[in-house]
């Protein structure tokens, strides 16, 4: 089910509670403590996970102490769908970011689900495809947007997840979430700090001790549209070394 988040304007796809309940007769339920590694990159994969409560961070390790986070799965979202392909292997690590509950639907049980409840199964497949679309959009951001724009895009996604928000609707960035933000942006801590410092100076970010608070606002999200893709790509094209034409 796709809804539009009122505070960010972002279209968000999540399985409804009814759709998740329909899965319970086919899927295994599990609870994971905070910090538990559910699977590792390269492990044999089967089926797909659905988050019921909490959140799961998918992380690709780049080097010691650094990583890249392509996806954070929250209630109603999936992860580990690599297991739906023949001889699948997980492409990332998956770790519970807080106390988390999941449903695990094996490939065999998915086939039974498709046979017996095709409409509900189509909703699950649609959810997986919507998340694939979001990953393709993130790939576009990585190749065309500046660090500031990628940071704003990451903040907009965080704002659509209630677990990252305070009671008054602000995004709370403690030290662990600051690291997660850097990994979502795909930039160094120094680069992210420079951008957040600039946003703080403009009144878009508030600092309280070592914690930062960001209020989702149209003024903040408008920064995504400040520079078009064409303008961003022109300098890169200008830097291409001229070579002799092919004979």
C-alpha cells in the first residue's frame, strides 16, 4: 500500500497490518535483540523477511570502520528478497538496529501463498518492487546529487519513519544515528559535518549538546531542487579527456 507522508511529501510503500496478518499463517515469526546480525553478505539466501516491529539496517562494509547503508527496513517493509532468486546470496549484512520482530517467508511457503491467496501475494510482490524502485532512485541520487542534496534526501526518508522522530516530530540524530546518516548519504563524516554545520547556521538544524535535531520542513526539502541533474552532470562531462575519434 502506497501512502504519501504529510510532513515530507514522500510516497511511502508499506504492507498494511491486514496484509501482514495474512502472511502469519505462512511465515515464521522471530524476535531479534538490538544489534543482532540476522545474516551476512555472501550467505545463502532463501525467501524474504518482513519487518513487523523495530527496524533492520542493511549495510555494505566498505573498509574498516566504514560502510554504506542502501536500505533501512521498518514495519511493513521487506529485506532479504535476494532469497527469491535461484541460488540467491545476500548482497549486504542485515542487523537489527533496535529490538525487532520479523516474519520470514520461505520460497516454498511463498509459492503456497501465491496459490492460496493470490491477491495478498500480489500485494507482497508489489511491495518488493516498490522497494526496488526506491533503491534505483537512491542509485540516481548517488550519481547525480551533491552531498548536501543526498543528505537532505536521507533526512526526508528518516522523517517518514516514526522510530527516528521525537514526540514533536523532529528527527533526532544522536551519535549512533549520526553514523547511520553518514552511511545513508554515502559520504565521510567530515563532509556530512560541513553540510550540517551550514544547515545549523541557516536555522534548519538545532544542536543540543552532542545531539542534533532536524525539523522536517518544506524549506529544507526544497534544497533538493536547487540544482538540476543537467547542471550537475555538465562539469563531469567537461572533465572528460579528449581522445582521437575511432577509426
